[in-house]
């Protein structure tokens, strides 16, 4: 059920692109903030670019947001980098069809998992990168 780290890394990268918008945000620079290899950053930036969330210049050109922060939701980010075949949850492939539980587990559980998926997506859809930036700024020490 757990998502990969790509979602939190992607969110971290996009917030960096916003916060450091006046600097050249290269994969090496961003990797220093996330503490991952620059290749990981480049791969995730590629996914964000394909989703229309980031603009990436080839070479050492850097990256920037492709949309306003208030137009990027956590759901947009999640969908850009997590590939769960449309769902957060999955079922094991071969429950025993001769077992009374095994043959009906999917029928019993599926609607509950779909409801949880909808609630998670609704929560993510209601939080924008602008919201995260505001929270981040509130945590910064006052001069």
C-alpha cells in the first residue's frame, strides 16, 4: 500500500523550484537539498515535465515550475510520479478460489479500498504547492 519515495521527493523538488526560483535549479543543486543522486532528480523532473508541472532545460539549464504554485495540487504531483495502475491498493493475484474467504475477499474489500482511494485523492486535491510554501514560510526563523 505504501507509495514510493518519488512522491515526497517530487514535492520537495517542486517546492525548491518555487523557493529558489531566482537561482539556477540544476539537478546537482536540487540533489543537494533532497540528498539523493542527481540522476534520481533528473528522472523525477522528467516525470514532472511530462505531467506539465515543471519545465526543464537540457544540460545545466536548470528547471522551473511550469504552472503557478496555486495551480499545482498534491494530487497532480502524486499522479505524475506514482504508477499504481489507477489505484493505491492492489490485490494479491491468486487467492484460493476453493477457500470461502479467498473466493470472495475481493468483493468484500474492493469498495472499501476504492472509498479510501477517493478520500486520499480528495485530500491531495485540496492542497496546493502554494499551501505548502505558506506552511514552509511559517516555519522559517524570523530575522
